[in-house]
């Protein structure tokens, strides 16, 4: 395993420019994807971007795994995004509470983002794809995509009066009807 430290806000590597990769960078890509995967699973988070482990490259992962708190309709497979670009955002926006491995695992806040997106990226084999999605998958992708632009979710909190710690989030928000409904993934379509 190649578990890396998830660096925390304040570390300049989270704000640095991130390099675009080429097919000739496969050795770098494979190593970073392995490190990101191992770190994401170890930290029990649903997405991660290369800057979060101190690697300033345009690579991110998503994997909202099914758990006792996250149903199958809020889950998705492990996906790799190299040089991603979100090319469509829906006009409809929804609020979902977010946390982040780089912003203390004990801090959650409401963030308003587009409900549905289309992202274009390269996969682990450097094959281009487009993915249309909504729900928690769209949320994770937008959150990780922000990391590639040096943006932390705390910069997008909708209402600072509603931020909370992990225990309060678990007790009052995580399984609430609003959070569960907004997190349901009804579209996962390669286009």
C-alpha cells in the first residue's frame, strides 16, 4: 500500500497550479492513481485529488462507496479523471452538506452546487470519456475538481450559521430526508 498523508488547508500545495498530463506520463499517472486510491480508502473519504497528497497534477478520483449510511443509489464505482474539465452544469442547484479530508474530518457545511454535470476527462489508460451524472457523484466530482483549481469547499459554504462538527452531522444531517434525496444518483451515463 502507498498511503500518503492527506495535507490540510494552509499548505501551499493545495493552492499551487496543477500540471496537465500527457500519454507519455503513464508512469507518473499509475503511481499517483495508486497512491490516491490507497489514501482515499484508508482515510475513508469518497473522493480525492492529487494536490491533497502533495502531487500537483490534474488527477482526481471518485468512489462514493456503499456503507451502512450510504445506500446503493448513492454509490458508484471507482473512477479516475485525468486532465478533467467540467463542460456542462445544470441550472438547477441543490444543497448538500460537505466535508473534506483536507479540512479536518470534523467539519461539515452546506454547499450549493449544480445538481447535474457533464465532465470530460481521460481514464487510467488515457482514453477520453464524457460522463453525465447527478446526486452524490456529481457533488464529489465538483468538490475534487475544485481542488485542482486550488479551491476548498469552505470557500463555497452557503450558510456559515449551519456549519457543524462530525457528530452533529451524523446525528442530524447524514440520514436526513433532504441530504439523502439530494445525494441519490439517478444519472450515470457515459456519453
